[in-house]
């Protein structure tokens, strides 16, 4: 899968899923597929995670390759089909896919702030003459990242519902079109005035700080924070593979200069153990929002 604009960084390797081989018990797979839920463009996904993938490959001796699903739905489908060995996904996608695919969460990240939770942002144009408070979004056009986005949709939806604003109160709800780059698309959609309200995850605005006049974007509200992004292994992945990956991930130390580069590139401060019950708050939000 070719990526433009990566400079002298390694070229990602295309993985032919039709050539996949199943391993015998106790044997290592020739390729361990690693996929980052495509909330950003493939270029950003690659730039953020190729150092982590390289570190895991060198530390564990596993042949790990980052692959790039085009959409959230494709990522979820590939998890369900066992085509992604290691899925790095938001808590909404994890909560929806785990029950169906039997994928097992084993790690979660610490945000750059050092917190394990993260939230969403509800944004408008600064000069929008019709929106002065959250209640003014009624009758307006809302663009969200994806129907399976946590910070870019679910968290915002929950916040609206908690403030007695229902989906049917909006003139329309649109999800960012096209593969990848969806966080950026929401911000640009609001910036261009095509939509009145946008929802993105915390930290997304920083991606466009040098591309648009960010003073024209106003954060109308911060949503509550929920359990963050996690790593899950596909059902049937050899236990020793997961063990080695966990040991390598948990050994990353922000105080080590080499590790700091890996972690900061991936927009995280550390990786810590995780268990399914850590995401109960997200499951409750999914039920409350009627998205089960």
C-alpha cells in the first residue's frame, strides 16, 4: 500500500491477505498483521505507528507488518474475519467487535497527558452567528467522524443526549466521506462552513494547526472522558505471541530517549495492561445511545 509524503521513512509493505498461512500450534506466523483504526489518513497512521511496529519487530523477533484498512467498517470486518492479528482501535470499535469476534484486549495506552481516558470535542466556527450555546445546535447540520468513532461521534452523541438533545433534533447528521483522514475532514467541513457543528476526538485539532487559521474554530464543549484506545489480539493468536508483544509494549519507558520517540510519534505516553471490564463505561454509553 503506497503512502506519499513519508520522506526517508521506511516504505510500508503491502500484505496480500490471500496468501495468509495459519500456524501450527507453537509455531510463529510468518506475518503478524497490525492495523490502526483509520481515523486519520494512511500517511498519518503510518507516521504515527511505524516506529512502534519496528520496535516490536526487533524486540520480539516477530515479523510484524502494519496494514491499512480503508474504513472503520473494513477494519471491524477484518477483525471479525481474523485478518488483523493486532488491532489498535478506539473503545467503541473494541466494544462492538469483541463480542462478535472474540478478540481479546490485552493493553491500552496512556494519552500524551498521562491519563488512560480521553474525550471528544464539539466544535463550531467562531463566527457562526446562530450558535452561542450547546442548545443552539438544534436544527443545525452536524458532521461526525464515523458512525463507529468514539471521540468523533459516540462521546459527542452521549453528551448531546445528556443535555436533552436527540439525533432527530439536528437538521442532518453526516459522517465524513472517504477512506481515512476523517478527523481532518470534520474540522475542514466546519472550517469551510459546510456544516455548523462537528465532533472530533481530543488532540485532532493539532493536526491542522499549520494548515488552517485555527482561531476560526471554537470548541463549544468538551465531552466526558472514557477509557481510551486499546490493543486487542484476534481469537486464536498464539499465546506466546501475545505474551511477547505485551512484554515489549509494557517495557516502553517515556524516560528512555529512544522509547520516547516511539511513544510520542504514536501520540501516547505509555502502554499498560488492560482487561475487558475496563471498558464497561463505554458499553453502558453504547446502550444508552441505542447503538447496540
